[in-house]
C-alpha cells in the first residue's frame, strides 16, 4: 500500500477478531516506530510487544475492547529526553500507519491508559523512571470504522499568513 493511501485510510479500529499476528508483522510495525523522527536523534523509546493472551486481558482495564487485540504494543519513553512526547507521538503515528499498510487495524490508546500507568508499568516490568506513554492494540479488524468528522482542508490550510 502506498504511503498516502495508508495515511488516508487509517482510522482508529477498536474491534478485532482475536486472531494472532505473525511475529514478522509485529517486527515490521515496531521497526516503523524505531525509524521515526526524533529530537536530536535521542530515540528515547522502548517498544514492549505483548502477545500473551493473559497479559493482553489485563489491558481491558483501559477498555474492554482491547482484550481481542492480536497484540498490544506499549510505548515506553525516557522523560529525561527533552522531546520525549513529540518523539513518542511520531513513533506511534508511524506504527499506526505501518499497521494499516499491513492490513491491520490499530488504535492510539493514551487517554484511557494514563490513569492506569502505574498498574500497567508493574504488569510489564517498566522501570519507575520511565513513562508508559501509550498502548497500541493491533489486530485483524472486525469492523469498518466510520470516519469521524475531520476539519475541511480549506479550514486548516492557510497560505502564506495565518
Ligand atoms: C493523544 C491521543 C490519545 C488517544 N487516546 C485514546 C484512548 O485513550 N482511547 C481510544 O479509544 N482512542 C484514543 N485515541 C484515538 C482518538 O480517539 C482518535 O484518533 C480520534 O477520535 C480520531 O479518529 P481516527 O483515529 O479514526 O481518525 C487517542 C488519540 C490520540 C492522538
């Protein structure tokens, strides 16, 4: 799939069949995260790929629908790096697009995971000084999500001046 097509067709997918995802595909997705732009090339990230069903089931605390993901990628960031939020965001978007390109559905789960960061860090053995920025459930889609209303290009594109 072409980059622009992946970008245009990406939607948050929150229903999955529960099928497992081949390890090679998960590596391709994480590799896309690894290659993201990163402030001063610090690359302050570690991506924890969870495929164990019992561990994935624990993530339902942040959303029952996550239980049927084929895998969940936890994005762990080092907040010592000045640009850790921007870097993490770039890596997450790359991984969402790579998931689409491989034919999977995925979702950026941050708001629902943040209140449970402590619990999830313990579950995954994440060191105290690191941040668990987001979870990315990935799976074979069991829904065609509708496109949420997006602002029109003419509204957000200003030429030359604000
Ligand atoms: C920073 C951020 C946090 C998000 N957190 C959640 C979340 O906790 N749970 C969830 O279901 N979706 C979450 N999303 C997905 C958004 O709800 C979704 O991207 C938005 O509604 C637009 O839909 P689309 O991704 O299909 O274009 C998050 C997205 C971003 C960028």
